[in-house]
C-alpha cells in the first residue's frame, strides 16, 4: 500500500488521484512552482506515467488545489494554487 495519497482538483473538471511511496515525489512537490518549466520534468526523478502526468498538469496550471495525506503519520496538507501561481 502506498504511503502518500494525493487528491487534486483540476481546473478542467475531473479529480486526479495519485498514490506514491517515494520521498523524491514530495521533494518535487515542495519545489513547485518552478521557474524551469518543462526542463524540471527532465531533471526530477519521475518514473511513472502518473507522476509525469500530475506534474505536467501542475506546470500548465491546470491544478486548482490538492490534498496530500501521509497514511503512516496521518499528517494532512492542503495546497490551493489559485493564490500561489
């Protein structure tokens, strides 16, 4: 079972559910927004289609907000991008 669960609301309508275990994905989230654009996708340690799709949606500013939950510690985080990007 994945340690982290991320549920994002996209501006285009649907929700994006993303489960992952790797700490590197969290580090990419905390580096956002980036000034490198698509170059960041090449540098970040993204391995799966789902990881790349999610960060591409963030780069094209299609993510309205996301909820992130650490299932091991029950820590929750909410990020609303309309006020950041």
